[in-house]
């Protein structure tokens, strides 16, 4: 008897397809791809926070999982809600792409070389706050749409520059458009940016064994620490919070930054611990930040 295909669900955007096809190649033979349209894909203009914020790109995929229309779902991990979801488990985190943000400028200027009053577009409150902190003289405006749409608007002259995740540009082979990769000291990435997550139904041993083929322990631990910090802060993925964990020699080093949206204030902490203590490291960072008054910003 022929084995049933292993069904992998994904959004149908160009980036989601590219990411999912990359995962499918590494899962081996017998994979069938299932394309699911999310609310975030239907509405390309409204601010994400107005559409429900965190989970706007993941809810449809998790419905497909729970309704047994797919066996696993591939997500950009930064889009996943940080709290538990009934019936859903994170089965694997593949090796992470570069988590940093990138500036794309029409005239080839880096962030600190942009003219006073230059218009920089982004859809992320985290990026807005850090742009305003680094360059309060810039005009920062909102931006939605897929990567191609954002690039087209930039080249049409709507903005002087835009900020995007370097990971998505690399996966789409569009990183030749990058003017400057932004240092985390200036622009701390979103929690789990650059990481993918494969979610499965809780208790599905077949799916758990299959997705384990693509799992990377260090990437999973780094993303877990960053997401634990968000969870401890009570913040969603669209709050003005940056987090970056780096793993080496069995240790995990985490930086977290919480900002006022206007860039007028920022709180930074760093925590460190063993690789297996990712959640505890993130929650320690969050506890310290809350003690410093971070609740006023998230």
C-alpha cells in the first residue's frame, strides 16, 4: 500500500511559497503542499494591529491543521502568537537565516547618510520606534504589502527608503537591493525574525517524527528565548520590542529592547544562560524590563 502523502500547509505569498518549498525539499519524498489564504493576505492595506495583530497570518493555517487538511504548517516564526494555542505544537525550527533588518534606499544612502526629512517606510512599530530613536529628523510612514509591492513603491519614488527583514530578501534572492544591513545596536530585530517554525497537531507522533528532520537545536533555543521575553512582557509581535539571542559553546546570550513608539526612550537588558534554559532566560529578561517600567511601552 502506498503511504499517504505528508501534507505541508503554507500561505500562498511568494515568500511563504519559497520558504515552504525550501522546507519540503528537506523533508524528503512524499510531501504534498497545501496552499491556504490568510486574513493578512486578503487585506494588504490595513495596519496589522487593526486586523487583530499577532496571529493574523497564522490562524487560517492552524484551522487547516485542526481540521486535518494538512499535517504540518510552515510559518515565519515571528508571526506566531507567543502564547500556547490549544491543539497546536511547534514541531521544529529549521536553521535560521540572518535575523537582522535591512535598509533599502533609492539613492544608495545608509541610514545615517539619508538627508534630513527623508521619508522612510515600514509597517512595524518596532522599526518605527528605532528609526525615530536613531534619526528623529526623518519622516517615518506606514507600509503594507508583499515584498514586491514594497520594492515597487520604493522605486516609484513614494519613499526615500524602506526597511525590510534581510532574511526574506535573501530567501527571495532580492538582497542585491539592500543598501545597508542594520546593526542590532541600532535596529534590534523582532523576536524570532529570520526563523521558520513548523507547527503540528499536539500528539501527532507521525508529524513530530517527520518534521524533526529539519530541526536545529540552536535556532530553536534562540527563537524560544526571544519569544519567551515577549510573552513575559505581555507583548505581541507588533509591539515596539526587539529581541536577539545568539547561541555558542552551549550558552545562549539574549538582548531585549523595549521602546517608546516615538523613540524618545528605550530600555535594554541582556541575559545569559545554558542553551537548555531558553524560556527561563527570556522570562528573566522580561521581569527585569517590567521592573524598569517597560509596561508603559507595551
